[in-house]
């Protein structure tokens, strides 16, 4: 398996270097470049064509959200994951509207970051815990009670259970533990869910599930990592 080629974008040099050291300490990850502001991020993306960009929001010269938009417009195949301290709903929405595939808070544990990045290889969209549910609620509005899914989106009761955990930001392993099934079985359910809802990734599947009233968003407290 080829290593995941990563561009790190953060204006705090100490944090950026520490993150780089953390990632290269584990096989399967390669840091191809670093950038300290949004304009530099665009330039480095053009030069190195990374697989993934870990992008902060509060950057000088050009903010991370605008840099995300510029990069995705020019280089749509690059996956951009926001890595920030901001749990603001507006930042969440703008990040995804600008093309980011995920949104992580910097208070993640290292193993959680690794799990999220590994999930990218399998089409999983990385979102920090309760951030997922708040994001879904912001995009979809109040849950639509008793609204049936479209005909092609009919799901089994077990798949509905998987979706209910998915909207909280749970990983495949966490879903497996909660439902007392294997992680392999969860992956099979997820594949079926994506096919039946005609969704491209986990976030889109969760948004559709909430939109069609298949699951409910529980009341959320302060955003915390998973």
C-alpha cells in the first residue's frame, strides 16, 4: 500500500512540526510539504499534489476556508481535512461547502487522528464526535418525523441502527462494539447503506438518513472529540 502523502497547513510552526513528527512515526504516512499560510498552501498543493491536506482555519494572508475553496477549484482530487480549534457551526458549514471532506478538532487523541486518516482510504469522511451531529443538524434542519426514504433507499432495521450510530460520528469499531457485531459486518452494512441511499460517503449517507427521517439527531452539548 502506497503511503498517504500529506501537506500540513498551520501557522503555528511548533504544532506543525510536532504533527509532522507524529505522522511520520507511523508507517503509511508521508509529509510532502508544510505551509504557514493559505497562499503558501495553494502553492505547495500545486507543487506536490498531495493525497490529503490537513488545513487549519485561522491562517494569515489567506484563511484556511478560502484556501480550501481555491485548492478544490483547481485540484479537485485532493482531499482536504480541516484540523482546527474552532467548533463554530458556521466554520463547519463553510468548510464542507468549500470542498473539505472532513472537520477535526485539535483536541483529538493521536490514535483518533490515525483512525480518521486511515478511514479516508476507505471513503470515510473524518468528523470529530459530536461535530458530526451538529453539522448534520445545521445542514438538514429539524429531523423530518415519519418521512419515508425514497424507494431505492429502503434499509433493514440493522442498517437503521448502524446509521443511528453513524450520525454521532462513531467509527466502524465503535459501531461494532455498540451493536455486538464484527467490524467486518459493519463495513458490509455501510456498503449496503451507501448503495441504497445512493450516497458517496458516510457524511452524505447520514445527511440523507436525517433528511428522510430514518434517524434522529439527539440534543447536543458542547462539542467534544470522539
